[in-house]
């Protein structure tokens, strides 16, 4: 019951700066490209068969996608095999990455953090938003914290209405004259 008084959004008026790492999530679809089906008995790379299978593969299905190339079995794959796959993907894919999607996300967020300007949060109270719908790696949260710590007054994790304190800069005590 608000007794006829206007509702006040205390969170909006709190002066908190919210950073949502989910907003930096890749905008292109991410797909797997497992080398396993291209191997003899799903274990051995036979060059002639491998080249033939790649030549006959439908590469258009990877158009404008982030393609994560890896092998899901314990097989020894020569480096040139990854290079050959990349040569087929390059004309159609948005990104060709050697590794699993979880590894790509770590790589992606490392690049995001390299260009993130933490100085714009100088002396601010910052909330790093949690509860995302997309799988943001824990390393991204840690990297953002280390970028913000020299600048922010405080860093919290969660939602503006319910946060976990991470860091708070001690107040400077000014001596009385």
C-alpha cells in the first residue's frame, strides 16, 4: 500500500552503474565442427579420405557463423588438418576458431576486456549483473573485476536490488585542521 504517494524506484535513483556482460556475448550463431566423423573409424586421419570428405562437405551451412573446430576423440590430428578445414570455412564463416565453444567464449571475452574502458567507471559504484540467460564464462567476471578495481569506488555482483559486495575502496580520512 503506497498511501497515494508516487512510487519511487530507489534502484534507478541509487546512482549504481550496471554492467551486463551478457550484452557483449557474440551476436553470431556458434556451431561445432567436430573432426571425428571425418576420421577413419573415427580415430585415424587418412589424408586422401579426409580431403575427399571435406571436398564433398556442405560448407554453406556455416555461413556467417562462429565455427568452433575441434576433435572429440583421443586421436592425433596433424596441424595441417585444422588448416585445411579453415581454408574451406574462411569464405563462408564469420569466425573460424580452433577449440570448443566454451574455449571460444573465453577467447571472445578476453578480447572484449582488452578494449573495455574501465576508466569511465572512476569513483562509481558498479554492479556487475549476474543471472544471465547466456553462458558467460567465470573468467569474464574475474577479468572485468580486475579491470574495474583500480577505478571503481565499489564493485558488486548480482542485481541492483540484491547484490554481493566484491570490493569497496576505503574512504579517505581527511585530517581536521
